[in-house]
């Protein structure tokens, strides 16, 4: 096995990938407060119809990523991480321009399809981190990437909400500029993390399709429980992009600017947890215990979101919800410990493909539940139902994590000589 890079080179590479992910998140964050409202505008202002369309958009996005993610992972194993990240940034920049110019709902739909095909930088970034970081330090490195998400969500939604206050199209232009700047930055600065001698010898379609990707995970039984936890966690997370904007407007009367400010608060809390707490929590409690703690916080946080009848109570639940952020880096670190560098990209692509299943189910699940439980024809007025569903999913993931921890402790004790 090739020795890890020297600390200075590793730190520099992590800074590069941090900035790359940060700029991508800024671009996506810009459009979050306005995309549902643009859809709503295209359907004549009908919130229920807009909710269904937002769900369809999300489902199709995830369905395409279900097929494209393992291909991108296999390509990064064969040709390196850098070209995959660069093509992703370039494709996203051009796609955001198309979204800014979309004259109707169908053109906006086409643009989201293209975005799904080109979105690869996040998956490849995980493989990049595994390339340049020793196993015992990966949870902290993944936490730093989580911090990039948090910082991006501090600035992106606030800026997007402010721009959207003047024109719903302005945030898309801003996102396009950021994505294209990211391409330029990566082209001139981002180093390759996977040297030729550590790459896969060939690109194999049988492992670059979703079925092959699922079989690849099955070849590593120790990954199955973690894969299930990641699937459930990501399915729960889809409650945010699916219904938050419409829910906040319907229940609390929050417009694009307020939504941007609330998402910025979410980002601040997330950045504090990911950047400052993950490394300390893993160092003190270990990755398995930190995973359990994070999932427990997420379960409580989602339940509090759904139960909050007024906006200030929703805001009070955000710090609790932010503690969920320690779970993801811990799970990713546990995954990367189980496989070698020559297959990290394919494993990350397979997990991304699996997570895309959550994206296929999640948007229609949450927008459907939201649409069903609002309005005069609702069986009960319960707009918080999507958050309760997400809480239940994380509760199941928590039970799986507890079971995995118990089995690991039993195996460790059995291995100790009497």
C-alpha cells in the first residue's frame, strides 16, 4: 500500500478540495430559496401543484444520479479525481445559465436533468479525501467538508434570497458565475490525488452501472449496515430540499429573504458542528459512538421541526438538528476504513447511487405528504408530517447503528485472548 502524502501536502490538498466543495455549495445554495417559487410561478401560483412538481423534479434528479454516480466513481478510479471534478464544475456552470434562461416549466425540467448528469464533485470529493488522508484522520477531514457545506449554506441562501427578492432569475446567474469560477480555480490549482500507480487498470461497465454498484457493496458485508444507515439518513435529509421552502411559507409566512436567513442560521450551526465538534467528538467517543449520538440528535430535531406551531420554536430546534452533522463524517470514515484506495471511487459511486434511491423516493414522499395534509381536503391539518416521517427514518437508522456498535464490541471482546 502506498504511504500517505506528507502532512503539508495533505493539508494543501484538503484546502483545495474544501474550496472546490465550498464554491459548489454556494452555487447550489443560491438557488434553494427561489427554485420552488419559480416553479410556483410557472404553474400559476398554485402551491399544491408546485409542491407536486418540486417533488417530480427531485425524483428525476435522483433517478438520473442513480445511474450516473457509479459511472463517475469508476471514471475517477480509472482516470483520476481531478478531471471528473472539473467536468462537473463546467457542466454545472453551463446548466445554471440554461436554468436562468428557461422560459417555461419544461425547459427548467430539462436543465435539472442536465444538472443531475453533471453533479459529480461531491461524490468524487469523498474519494479524494480518502486518497490523501490517513484512516484515523478521515472523520475530521470529512467534517471539514461538512463545514464547507455549512459555510456555503450560510452565504448561498442569504445571497440567493436577497437576489431573488429583486428577480427570481438573478440567483441562477450568480450560481452560474460561481460554478464557472470553480472550474477555472480547479483547472489551475486543484492537484490530482490519485497517482497512476494507484488507479484501476481499466474502466469496467459491469461495476459502473447501478446493479453492478449494488453488487460491489454486497462483496463487502461489513459495509451493508453502514450503507443502510447512509440510505436512511439521506432519505430523511430530503425533507429539507423537498418541502422546507413551501412549508415555511405555508406555516410561518416566510418569503425568499426570510428563508435565506433561516438557511443561513442552519449553515452557521452546521459549520460550527462540522468544523469544530466532529474531530473532538470522534477523538473522545470514537466513530461508532459519535454516529449514534448524531442520529439521536437528528431524530429529536426532525420531530421538533414537525411539532413547532410557530416560527420561533422551529428556530429553537435548529441547534439540536445541527448535532446530526456529526453522524455523516463518522459513517463515511467507517466506510473508507473497509476498502483500499484503488476502489474508493467505485465504492463512493456505489454509495452515491444507493443514496440516489433516497432521492428517487424522498421528494415525492415528502411533497406528497405535505400536499396531502394541507388544505380543505386534508384528512387532518398536519403540515409537519414530512418532518415526522424524517424523524421516524432516523430512528430506524439509530437502531441499526446501535446494533452495529453492539456487534463490533462483541467481536472485539471475542478477539481478546482470555
